[in-house]
C-alpha cells in the first residue's frame, strides 16, 4: 500500500520535481508560429516526445519508485504494461540499478519485449490476453514481494506527471490554456493539479481520441465503465480507467474545464503537421492536441496555449503510411 494514500496536492508535485530531477529531462516548450496564425492565439508545444524513453511516463515512474521505502525498492518493482509505461518503469529501474519485471501477454510484438529487456528489465511473457498477463503479474508480485508500479491511478504517478505542468507554467509566461491528451488520466490530473493550484484561471482542456473515450464515458456515468477496444493510431490512449479507480476520475471531474474528442483523420493530420512544420516525430496519442486545434474544435483566439506532445513511440510502417497518405 502506498504511504501517501490520499489525494495528491501541489506540494506533492514540487516534491516530485526534486526527487526525479536527475532522472528526467526538462523538455522545452517551443513556439509554433503556424499554429498561432491558424488559431489566432499564441501556441507553444511542450516536447515530451523528446523525453527519455520517448514519453512523459518516466516522470510518474521515477517519482513512484523513488518514493518507495529503501528496502522495498531494493527488492524490485513490477508492472504489466505493453507500451510507454512499461518502457518507463524498465528504464528508471535500470538507471537506479534495481530489479524490474514487466509482464506481457503472448500477443505483444517481440520487438516491444526486446526494447524493454534492453533497459535491463526482466520480461515475463505469459497468457494469451492482457487479463491473463495481469494474473501472472499478481502471482509474481506475491511470490517475489515486488512493488507494483501502476500506470496512472496512483498519487505518486499523478504528482510525477504533474511536473510537466510546472515546467509549462514556468517556461510559457502568459500561459492561460493547456491541452493535454487523456486516457487513464494520470497526465491530465497531474498537470491540472499543478496548474489549477497555482492559478485557477488557467483553462485545462483534456483531449480524447474518438476510438477510446473511456474517461469521458466514465465521467458521464459517474463511475468507471468498460468499453470495447477499437484499433486506433492513438494506441497509447487505449485501455480502461480501472474498475476501482480512486484518483484520476474524481480529479479529472473536479479540475478539468473542457473536453474535446478528435477523430482518426484529425490525429493523422496532427502527426503530419508536427513532422512537416516542426520536424517532430510524434505518435498518434501525442497528436490529439494539435488535432484539436487544426480541426477548429478548440477556440484559442487571443489565448496563450500550451499543447502537450506526450510521446513519440510509433511503429515505422504505421508512421510512414500516415506521412505517405497525406504527402503533398
Ligand atoms: C500514457 C500516455 C498518454 C495518456 O496518459 P494517461 O495518464 O493514461 O491519461 C498519452 N500519450 C502517451 C504518449 C502516453 O504514453
């Protein structure tokens, strides 16, 4: 059980920043002249796509792992994510020289397993589905007394992701609006916590992909709901919010001002825009903010906005197909 088992507050974000500063990159917020012209605002891009391991997830993972009591940390950590969270946990554990186990199902492509092993983590492949991989995860956790590092619904994870928000408000002096990708809500809850605590007048907008609006449906229902998984370019936004969600659902409900949903086509155009005008490779999940602007779904006239580009993990073939489809 986590020692800080209450809702995180701004101070936890500041504590997280001190804890993780040697392990995590302070990424730049760069101005986008073209997005500014298109929207009539002043638009900045927060480059978490250039973060270690290619996503912001190292922030939460580092904060969670460093918050563990020394003896627990030494025994090691365990998680069961296939994507950016698994990479982040493996990378941080590797940097700290502690054991990490990442549980994957047999369906996960072999290159992903090799990537995680490359960071020095043990990959445990068991089960034909995510559910079965999750069972293996609980069994190994017990057997080896490993500490779980969950992807979003945890106060230390949320506070860690919130450090990206602190950097934005420091680097973009007139910041009054942020757009943040939304899946499980760790990133959005953390950034909203940091920014709203410092200045409640800042507008915080969550952006979901049409293929996977699980948090939005859960907000509507007033409790976590499950949805069928669809194929999407924004694959890092897939997955539920957890039946026992305790933190991110109430925080997103209480702290976020507005929600926008973008389509697959809009996500593609966001990825292409980042490449064409900023020479940035971003994954589908990271493109939802630019997508919200280009589609006219976010009104930024007269605003100073920060768009969080959350990651850059995209398969080469998928990426090239998107660029080719929209090539001029
Ligand atoms: C995990 C992830 C998200 C969503 O973060 P949540 O905390 O689950 O809402 C967005 N973009 C990328 C690249 C991610 O890896």
